[in-house]
C-alpha cells in the first residue's frame, strides 16, 4: 500500500525552517520523505511523502505542528497565492489503495488538524461533496488576507474547526486527488502581461485545456516571468502538448521559452509520453523500458 | 546480479520458428525472456533475456540449438546484413556484475557454441583483444556468402570452432558491451539513396557521431526507406540529437520523418534525457521520477 501526500507550506525563504520540517517528517516511521523543494519567489515549499495511511497521517500532523509554530502569514509575502501556513494537503493513491480510501484518510486528517491546532479546514477535490468547494482556487480565493471576511459569508463555514481563521496560520485545505505534475515554464521576458495572457489561454477555467491550472507570475530575483502550472491529468492533457502551446503562444509576443522545471515528482509515463511525441516513436510500449521490464516481468 | 543478453537471429518471417525459440528460452530457469521482436524486412529477430550467468548461458545454448536446426542461410534473404543463423550474442552488465564478468561469460559461451554445434565463433567488442575484430560490422563484412573466402584469409581464423563456415548456420559473433538502443527512423520517401546518404552522415565510421552505427535500407512491404541504427552509448550520443540530425538531413532532400521505432528495450534514462531536451527542463534529476524514487528511497 503506497499513499503519496504532497503538502504545500507557505515558507520558501528560510532554509532552516524548511529543514526542520523535513526532519520532522523523516523522524516518523512508516513514511518516506521522497522529495522537497522550495521556491523563494513563491515563498512556498512542497514536500512529497509516501507510505501507509498511518505513517502518512503522523507525518502530516508533525508537519502541521512545525508550520503552525514557525510561519506567520501576517508577515508572509510571496508570488504564490496562499491561505494557510500549511496551505494544501492532498492525498494521492499510488499502489494498493483506492481513491475512496484516500478520501477517508483526508477527512480523518482534516478533522485532526482542526481539533489539534485550532485551524479551520476545508475539504477539496475528491474529498469534497460541494461543487463550489471542490477546486482549490475557489476555496483559496481571497487568500489569507480575505479569509476572515470570506468565512463570515454564507456557504464558507469550514468542514472542520473554528469559524474564524487561525490568527497566524490561516486555514488549511485537505483532500484527495490523482497524481499531478507541478510544471513551470520560464519565459525570456520581464513582461508579466505576456505570462498572464498565456496562462489565461492555457488553463481550463478561462478556455484552455481541460486538465491545466495556470497562472502568470514574476520571478523578481531573475527579472523574468513564469507560467506556473498544475497538470492535473497528464494522461489526458499531456505535458508536451502544454509545452508546445505555451511556446507557440509566447512566440506571438516575440518571446522565447527560456526553460521549464518540474517541481517535485513526475510519473515516468509522463516523460515517456513526451519522448514518444518528440521522437515520433511508433508502437512504443511501456514495458520496452528496461527498468520497468525488470521490475514487472 | 542481472546480466542482459540480446541475441539476434536470422529469422523474421516465420512466426512459428520464432515462437519456438521464445519457448525454448522461457523453459530455462534463472532467466527471463524480457522481450522479442521480429522484422520481416530485415528477416531478423531480436530476443532480450535477463538473469544470472548460468541461466543466461543455458538459454543462449537452447536458442542456438533451435536456430541451427531451423535456419538455413543458403536460402535466407533479408535487408539486414547477417553471417550466422544466430548472428550476434552480446552480454550486457545491468546490475551487480562487472564488464569483466560479462567478457568471461562471452568467452565461455562462445567456446560452448563452437564445440557443441560446430559453428565458428568470433569474439567482439569488450570480449575481443584484436582491434581489427572488435567491431561487429568489420567481422560480419562479406556476410554469409563471403564467409568461406574470408575465413581462408590470414587474420580471420575464428576464436573458437572449425576453420570453415557451418554449411547452413554460418558463423556466430559473441561478446560483451554496454547497453545499446536499436533505433530506426522511417522516412516518407522511397528514395533509398536518401536513407543511405543520411546514414553515412550520421554514423561514426564515415564521419558522424561517435556512438552511432547506421545503415540505410528499403522497407519493401511499405515502399519507404529506413535509417536503421544502433546507438552504442546513449549517454554520450543521445537519441534526441541523432533524431534531430536525421530530421534536418532528410529536410535537405525534401523528405519528412514519418516515424521512428525502438526495437527491444530502452533504458529509462534515454527517454528521460529526450523529455528533458525537448521540454527544456532545467535542474531535472533522475530521482524526480516517481517510480525511480519509490524503488531507491
């Protein structure tokens, strides 16, 4: 049984804080810290853990404990939208576990976070039953600064926890979903409007691909802009199609793609699909990959 | 300990013969048949086995027994150069085994093939100590039809076995090497000269990339041509660079790349490198691949 969990926390500038969080996760049995990365522009870090339900639960609670103690959103600044010290906690079925089991785990952990740390919790994606509160962006809209006012409105009482934001830790979103790819494309320009227009054209909400979330942001430290994306179903909306579209759209503005980056983990099938596309490989089968064949024969 | 072995046999048109060979391999303990593919144009099949030294040895001998019984080179026609019913038997170190151990195995198996089946055997690549007899193409030049005359010449006595070709099975080349990628690019044209010129430009022997062997052939059944290649060091001469060069060279003749194919197995690192190139991924690490991380954490 392998459950993946990919908590995003609102700290990406103080390496010692992030390191303490990583250590807190590593100290837990039954779970492995597969990866973590921090983005100073976003002022955000992403941890990737994997293990059984009990281990993953313990690790998330240890992480929330550290984040609630060390992060104060009242002084937090960064390019990435955020509502909580621990902003989002998705559970992902990887092997030997169903989505339903991950949904149950999300609800259990969400309830624990709320009661233990007095932080309001919203369920999202597969763990949510309310279409208005399924999408992370809809729940997070208004961010930390707008949260008190939002929570006072009808329809925005949290799924667990207090009816008002935690004064320094905000609120946390917890849920279950399929694996996604956090994928950023950096453009060789400082024109933020270009990145924003491309993001608007490529994301589902404003007319783009069905399984793409995107926003345009400025990378202040580098003087360039970024189309920052989540690819929420890499089988149906593949990474190479998104890349080619962004590249073509950027060319309309006389702008080149400088580079791209994958944040955290990526399923090998997504990279294989890109190789297959660009190399025009006919008849390719997953079990032609040597490492795959050796494990599954 | 995992040793890979990739015997190429001169039969690609009679599926029942090939199936019998696959069965003979599967019947052996300690070895797995990972893959096999046949090419009717080439009139050749490639088997990919993996296991420990003893299992791989037994499987190869079982394969040679079947091939020697079922293939008669005197009536064999096909696009791919061949010298033996079993044309070449490379051993490849994959895990927990050194090249030196694979060389020793190649010499042992080469000697067995010669004595058991009365087939002359030449050692090649890492198993050969003679620079004139290291490269498969140099040993195979003249093919089956020119073998008797070649073996009469100084410097071409085999490493094991009789001093003249086996009347129906020719001679077999046995050795050890690093993993290679069998990679073909099909062009949307029937002009064989185009494929031959591109192959000449891309292969090391006539001025091309260091780790590429290539030839241009006609696919009679489809009326198109193919640049048929072995990429002998995919880390140093990557698949994407070869593809892009073939594509550009074909454009010089007004010809498009129709498709490409990978024959047999390909290391995941080769596909990842292609994805990284085309998607312009910066800072990519092998352990960002989910399946890799889960196995190696």
